[in-house]
């Protein structure tokens, strides 16, 4: 069974990454959680899960950005050896 993947075009937007970061910070600081933070240890696991999902999404974004050059810029190509001038 294949694991679900986040489409790369969604992760390619820096604005989306900023939005996800702000939502993550708000969720972790907010008193409204799936499991209240009042419950010791267990209440912190949902915050930890949200933080881990954000870190994974950001790492996938960085990997995607490294693999694809920005629009309008030529891709870097490496020629065999540099030419020597006499």
C-alpha cells in the first residue's frame, strides 16, 4: 500500500510554507488543542505531532527547491574540464 504524498506543487510555494509555519506556531501556543495540554505528557504529543509534520513539509520543500531551478534562471551545467588559455 502506497503512503499518501503531499503534491510537490503545493509545497513549492514559499507563501504556503510561511502560512504553515504561522499555523503551527498558533496551534502550539493556542489553548485549544485536540488533546488539552492540561493532561500531562499526552497533551503535548499532539503539539509535537503538528511540529513534526511542519518540519517534514519544510524539508520536502527544501528538497524540491534544490532539485528544480527557479523560473527564469538557466540550470547550472557543468562542462567536462575548464578551458585553458595560453
